[in-house]
């Protein structure tokens, strides 16, 4: 029984639950749309930041390079990608046997001819591709260092070998199968601050031997060296470290390298001593 005028509230739990779930679902959907919109707004910023970081790393630490020719076969094959350490020569000198990348701007002609980009957009993508080692740099070269400043490089001895300071080097470990150390004879003393470089595929490599008539006698400036190629990263089945061949560890080479500065020191000291004696007599 009920009292007259008494009011009752009737609750419908099931319907109320449906309303609450529907409201929560709508809010979640709105939140999801907001997150998606935020992601697409932030994506260009993320891309720009990633490119800037990659550019900094490429400029100062490590850079990928594309191998455009057969001049370093079989050590490096055409279309290989290598990583180049740009810091190593800040802590040590360039050594014989190092595989180096260097710029040939204002010196050597490019080994490959590339068409100029037709518009600024194409030029930008060319630049990005070069920076990340996807396309070759027209003026970048990769060769093996055979002689450092003060070395006398000669080819060939009685056995047809290249000699460094009179010591023959055994190039079987890296020379292209069937190639001779050189098809032409030469003898050069490497000037200060320069390097003598050669490709491992000697019969097709346009290296120092092809530029003996240029200023520097075919040698390249050390300050044009970008860095040392130390590992192949692509294709994956060829990934490996690029060590310095053992032949460049011969004690005779190291002794000759140490004797060169000493000889220069004595040569410079003789005039100074003679001048001092003259002044003393006066």
C-alpha cells in the first residue's frame, strides 16, 4: 500500500549503463581522433629533427658512402655501401694500407659522370641521397693508401712488385685476381702533407698513377681526406670489417718511416751548425 501523494523514483540500471558506456565511447573516440591529429602535426617536426641529427652525425662522426665503380674490386664491389670514420684521423695519422675516401674537387676528374639535377627538388634529393650513401658523390673517391709523406714508391722490382722505401709489399691479399701491381713503371717520393693512393683493381683504377702529370705528381692532399672506410654495411651478405693488410706491418716499412724525419732533422741541423760556427769565429 502507498500513501497518497508519495512519489517514487524508478531507476533503469540497464538503460543508464548503456548511456554511460555510450558517453565514454564517444569521449574515447574523440580522444583517439585528437591523438591521430597530433601525430600527423608532429610528424614533419620529427622528420626535420631526424634529418638534422643525421646531418650532424654525417658531418662529424660517420658517413655512409656508395661505391660507384669497379676500381676497388674485389675488396669493394660496385654498389656496395661502406661506413667512413671521420674522427679516426683526429687521434692517429693516416697509415699505409688504409682505405680512405677523399674529395677530388679542384683536382681529379670524376671517375663517373653524373647528370646535373634538372631542378632544385631533384638537387635536394641528390644531396640527401649522397649524404646517406644511397647515390654516389661525383667528386668523392675511395682508394688504398700506399705511400705517406716521405715515402718513395716504385714499381716495379725484379719480381714485378711495388716497393715502399725499397721494401716490397705483398699485395695478394687485396689485389684483384689476375691484375699486375701496375701496368706502368713509376717512381715517386711523396711530398709533405700528401698521399700516394691506388685502387685494388689496378687495371681499371684511375688512381695516383693516372695523375703523375698533375700538380703534386699524382699525390693527393691529406686535408682532402674525408675519413677511413672501416666496414661494408650493404649488402648484408658482404658485411665485414676492412682491416689494414699485414704486409703494411713489415718492420722495414716502419723503420724507414721513422728514419725519414730523423734524416730531415739532420739535414736541417747542418746549415744551422755551420752558421753558428761562422758567428762564433767572428
